[in-house]
């Protein structure tokens, strides 16, 4: 199964998502997008296929979002995309691409909706929260 993750190794959500992909026995293509950002067309396609607006695909926390004035609702999608390409840390993470679709996996369990392969065993997030039980089934909280 062809899977690509736009990954930030410094991000817990991104690491958990990668862990869930590997727990399904899949070794994805890992793109560390802060060093290797997608081109504009790819970025637009990721956002579009994930069903998001450009604004929904921007990460605010720990980025130059406010300094760049991107919180102004008058800033166009074109200008937001320009900023994301110049400062890839503004691209929210992790985007995952599979034959079943594209998701911005926040929370990381959203990746399960687009993985065709079943989980192969128990999986816990880094904070200890169990997501998959020993039988490879998703644990639903609340």
C-alpha cells in the first residue's frame, strides 16, 4: 500500500500517526516537510483532498503566524499559501496520503480512516493513551 506522511519528527501527533501507520505493517514514504516542503500545486492538492480550507491547514502554535499578520481575515488564500511555502512550519501536520484519501491527522487516529491494512497489535500514544487493543481494534474513548 502506497502511503506518504508529511512528517515533523519534533511533533508528538506526527510521531503517533507514523506509529499507527507502521503498526499496520506499512512503511510509508516519510517527507520531513520542514526541510523538504511540497511545491505549491502539491500543497493545494493536499489541502483540497483533505477537505480543508487553506486557513484550516495552517498551524498557528509555535510558528510565525501572528508576526506575519496571518490572523487578519482579509489575508487571501494565495498569500496564506505563499507564507506556508516560505515558512513550511506553518503547514499543519501530519498530512497523510493513501489510495483511500488524504487526511490532516489531528488527532492521529484519523489516519485509521484511510489505512486499508488492519492494525497488527496494541498501540499506545506517547502520552500512554491506548488507541488500539491487543486484537488490533480501535479503542473508542468517551
